[in-house]
C-alpha cells in the first residue's frame, strides 16, 4: 500500500492511498466464494450456484463491501504510522475502484492543531477580595424571606412591589393585536416584566378599577411588527396584593435544614453558604480574566468537527433549560446561535489541554475525593453525594477535569500581574455575571461581523 500525506492547512490533511489491484481482487474473490456457500437460488441447491452467476448477481455489492472495509482499515493504519491526530471523522472518497486496477482513494480530515503556547507575562488580572459582613447576612436573610413570601389581598391603592391581578387587551390604533391580551394575569409592580411605562401607570390603581394605559414599544422589541409602535391597553384590575414576609422563626428556619430551628445556627449556615458562593465568584472572575488573556495571546485554529460537537452540546443544554423535552429535535435550532460560543469553548479547551500537558499536571485520588467532599457540602445529605460520585467513574473523571483546569489557571496566574481589589459580596457576584455577559456580547458581535462578511 502506498500512502502520501498532503498538508492543506494548519489543521487539514489530505491522505491519498493506493492499494494493489491483486490484493483487492483476491479479497473480493474470497468474499464471493464465502457468499456462494450460503446462496439459495431457484434451480440450484444451496452452495451449488455457479460462480459466474454469483459474480453477476452479487459482484458489485461484494466489491463495495470489501473496498469499504479496506478503506477503513488502511485509514486507521495510516493515521497511526503517519502520527496523525484526527479531530473528527474523515471524508473518504474513492478515486479508482475497478477490477484489475489499483484501488485509489483519498481521505480528507482535520487534525488537532500543534500549539506552541505564547506566554501571558505581565497580563493584568484583578483578584476580588471579599468579606461577608453582617449587613450582607441581613440582606441575604431578607432575600430568603422574600423568596418564601406569600401574597395577601389589601383594600388600598397599589404600590410598587405589590402584585396586581389584571385582565388586559392591547390595541394598535383601534385594532387589537395578537399576543396583546390576557385574563387573570398576576404582575408584580416594579418587576420590569412588562413594557417600560406599563407597570408605573398601575401604581395607585385599586381593585375593581379600569384603566387605559398608553405605552410605546421599544425599537428593539422582539416582535418586529410592534417595535417602536404606540399602543393602548385596556386594563381591568381584579385584586391588589401585598407581600407578606414570613417571620424568622423555628418553622421558617427548618425549611433550610436547621432541624432545631436555632437562629444562630441558621445565620451561621447562611453565612457559610455565602462565603462559599463568594469564593466561587472570586475564582470564576479570576478564571474568566485568565482564559480571556490566554485566548487573546494564542490565536489557535479550531477544527470545525470539534466546534460542531460543542455546538450540538450547547443546543442540547439550551433545549433542557427551556424545558423542550428529551424528544425535541435540537437540529431545529440554528447553528449560528451557538457557533461562536462553541468555537470559543473549543479554543480554550485546546489551550488548557496544552497548559496541562506542558506542566505535566495531574490529580490524585485524594484530590478528587477532597473536591467531591467540597461539592457535597452544598447538600443536606453530603455522604450520599460523596458515595455516589466516588462510585461513578464518569463523574470522577469530570471532577478530575475540573481540578486540572483549576491547576492550569493557577499556573497561568503565576505569569500574570495580580491586583487585589476590595469588593462587597454583591459586587463580586455582579462582576462574574458582568464578565459572562461581556463574553456573550463579544461572541454575538463576532457572529454579526461574520454575517455581514
């Protein structure tokens, strides 16, 4: 067999194969003889069909079968001998496939890029310094009270923060528009869930009152036929409800796993969770910055096969988040919505893998167990979680990957200039969210630029 490898780009290879005709024809003939042993045709006993008839009726199918097996076999052998590292399945195309002539075929494939990491020396990274104080704790307890609040009807005008139960019908001019009506809708005033200006005009309304509300849809409103349009809503208020916050008593505290209802233990548990969340926020913020710097310093070509795999994973994740069900066909979701995010993830994954390889990083069983124990602290039955993870090799592999990623980020951080920045608990959480949104915005802008091109 003759093999030649052509480099068509940094991550693309074109491999040409030539297999001697005698080898192919012998394999086809042997397969035809095996086939003939089991053939039943009218007028012939089993295994007694003449080879001329066998070749006429089954020759093409058998040859295609044999050639397919030869191409796959030779491809696997070639990528080993030629030290190729495929990033996906190849495209294999026969060029010459005739009896008596050498078999020729071409395999086109993507390979993992060879990466020479550029250093990130001197890159500036902000490290949030966060301390959870008493005011943060009080605010969190208040948040928990609001999350567990009930709504009670009141006989007074609606105020911001109240919930109103309304019927409404929207009009463009004198014509009602599709999707502009509802009955018995419950709306919290000040939530920002409705068009700007709508909720504000319901402040002061009382149960039984009818109001006419005029608003202008935003220019970037998702429904294009409504964007920038002036609309009128006829609204009927059925009820006004005020939020009733629960007392921080034994019943309330037990909801959060503190069985004896002790207030001090409850506060300690809440503060512990907030401290853990703050640490995660700090780690994530540092990680976001380091990975962004790493990506900017290393413009690595990304195999499209890997991008498509990640795109498909993001589609499945999106379908799950939106509750579309396991039977939903994710291929209905357009690739463009996910491709840039997928490309970024693949690029970072390739770079982190190189950092791990270059620094010979690894994670021991003890480190994996310690990480699992840390994760398990968030659950009411931590030992069950630990046992479940440690008995599942797939989950342990995921935890190991997370540890290696953390170690890689720490190694990169050694090259950077780190500046400590004091932040409140809320500021630290907001900084992570802002970083994620900024990354998504950058990806969206890249998508737009590609679309224009």
